[in-house]
């Protein structure tokens, strides 16, 4: 199954350390060799994206991202183990769509049996994965219910949670979704997260011989939360989400939690 990585921070932050661990899992310490991608939200609604249909562990583009400190408030990344759709760039996550004048970026792992029987409205897939089809269905239902960006965030959050829950009934639907304002994280089977803030300490990657002392990279006011399919470090305590749970992050903090 694919693996996900997300980040929410209160200041523009790079994800080089966490991405270094994830890229090793893409074909070296893990079987996820069928593509990888990463999206950074920058300057408000701007999105910088890198994708490759090959394994991240030996991708020159992934090596560039690993060493280039792109600063962002919200990051989503994915390494793929193909089970629906051929290995191709069109089938490589993250997938994105525009709605209400905002770019929505999404990554998913799991299989959704029968999702392609759901009728689509405003959005069509480019590739052939069940993941992208689910995004098109989700976005169409949101746009149908809210013609413009809803003033009530509670209604928006609840609707997204209800749609995630509906789609999850068709299989496995671990998801990260962001519109640049919020990072929505839904756990179908497995997601972990960690919040880092002062006093910062040292972290050691599980999948690479890399350690970092966050004291040297942060200020006392920084808050950074990282979400991943599996914990990326061996000396920190990660929180495991419950199946059916959704967390909404903003600027590094959990601002809303929905339980099944």
C-alpha cells in the first residue's frame, strides 16, 4: 500500500528531514517504487509540485527536493505502490483541482472497490486510478453543496468528514487534503502524527542515517506537525489516529477533531 506524508506549520518550514526518510521507503527500505510526488503551498495559494513515475529512492528529482529547503506552511507527499491504474505520471499523486478560487491538493492510499460507479459532476479524472476518481467525486459533491467558499467552517469541516466517511465505506481511504488554508487528515486504517514545538530536541530517522537537532533549525515560537502513514523517527513518540477519525490542522495545530 502507498505511504503518505503531510506537514502543517505556523511559519514557512522545509520538510527535507522527513522527506529524506520517505524517499528511502520508495523502493529501498519499502516496496513503494511506482512513483512519488510532493506539493508545497507557497505565497498563499501558490503550489509548487514535483512528481516522478519512478522510484523515489533513486530519483534525481527526489534528491534535489531532499536537499533544497523549500519553505511552506502546508506540504503533501506520496510514494506509490500501484494497485489501481498503470505506472505513469498521470497516475502519480498528488492530484489537484481548483474550487472556489483555491487549489485543492490531495493524496490517498488504499483501494476503493466500486468508486467508479459513483456519478461525477463538475470534475473528471485525467488518469485511471480509483484515488483520482474519488477526488473528483468528493470535489463535485462539495461544489454542489457549496457554490462558493462557505462562511461557516464548521459546516465545511463536517461535510468533508461525512464525505470521507462515505467514501471510506468502499474500501480503504487514508487521505490528506488541503486548500492552502487547512490540512484535512482522515484515517481509514493507519495514520500517525507528531507535533513539534519548544523545547525542541533531536530526532533520528528510522530509514536513513540522519539525525537533526531542531533547536538549530527553529525559533521558540515555531509549531510544526507532521503526519505520516508510519512514524518516520525512532526516538520520538507519535500519536496514532483512530480508524474513522479526521483531524483538521491549521498553522501546525489541530483545530478540529471528528471521531467515528
